[in-house]
C-alpha cells in the first residue's frame, strides 16, 4: 500500500473543521467555563503577587541603601 501525501495547509484546515464540529455536552461546557475562570483568577493572583514581591524588593533596597527610614519602610510595607 502506497501512502498518500497531502499539503499541510489542507490537513490543518481539515483538523480545524473537525475540531469545530465537536460539541460538548452542556454540563461539560459549564464546567470548562468555570475552570477557565478559575485559571484566569489564579493568573491574576500570581501576577499581583509578583508585582507585590517586586515592590517589596525595591522597598528593601531603598531601606538598605538609606533612601528611606525604617518607619517609612514599615508603613509602605504594611500597605502592600
């Protein structure tokens, strides 16, 4: 048996059509939507944590370098 070849563009289009025709049960769709929202929320929390960590790092450097007093450091740290 000789294997037939097809162009990648055609295969890609066919796969998109096949995947586009798949319909999940309604209860699955709701669950997937809930999971997606949870992942979005988790990503937002991770981004916020990274931003706070960066602010704390800058604040600590400012304290060590004498750019701010300990009182000011503690006040700003408490607001984060």
